[in-house]
């Protein structure tokens, strides 16, 4: 299942994201696709970190 999320970046964060994309040599994908991949990677790392610490409780109401 995929969920579409719309959000805004400050000019400063947008600039940083452009520099990250360039540093990763990912010119073959769109800016939005790169941002999506980057966010997915960050979420996965954070989830694993919190899971190791026992902070993740599955099926809890938000």
C-alpha cells in the first residue's frame, strides 16, 4: 500500500536536498523520486533504531 503525503520544504532544506541528490550522483531520477527514497531510508533507519530500544509498540492507536 502506498500513501501520498504532501509537504513543504524551506528554501534552505530544498537547497540541501538538491546538494544531496547531486552528491549521490542520482541525476537519472526526478527530484521528487529522490526525496521519496531519502525519506523512506530515514524512516527505516529511525524505525530500526527505536525498535532496538524497545520503543516501537505495534498496533497502538496514534
